[in-house]
C-alpha cells in the first residue's frame, strides 16, 4: 500500500556515473560515484532525519534500471523533496571530500 506521508529517496538520485535519463536528479558536481545505503543513511541523519531500519531497502530496484539493485530510504515529508535531495547531496559530497586523501 502506498505511503503518502513519506518520500522515497533512491540511491540512483545521487549516482554521478548515471545520466539524468537513468535517474540522477542533480548536477554531476552535486553527486558522488556509487553511493551506498550507509552513506545515504548517514547523510540523512546529519540533516536531522533518523530513518528506521524498516524504512530502508537495499535490495530494491529503481524503476528506470530494473536490472540493477539499488536501494532507498523513506523519510517523512517535512519539506520539499527537491530541497531534501539537495541537502542530502551536500552532506554526501562533504563526506566524500573529507575522506579523500589530499595530493601533496
């Protein structure tokens, strides 16, 4: 049954290697290569959401790419979905840049 009180946030929204036609929602600069469900959950927690385990699925398939397992989290509708996606993407990029070794 459809849940009208939550947004579904797919990993493919943030995958830099995908085209927009395949499901990426943001610019390449605002995306990362091959995000994981743990990355997505941590980014959601850092902006104030706490997705419970039953609201995550790492074996789901994004409808535009049914041949590849992706994954998603469900977050309550507090604000606009695009604003939520951009906030999560910002945290994902910050986290990846922090973990990247510097070239010195």
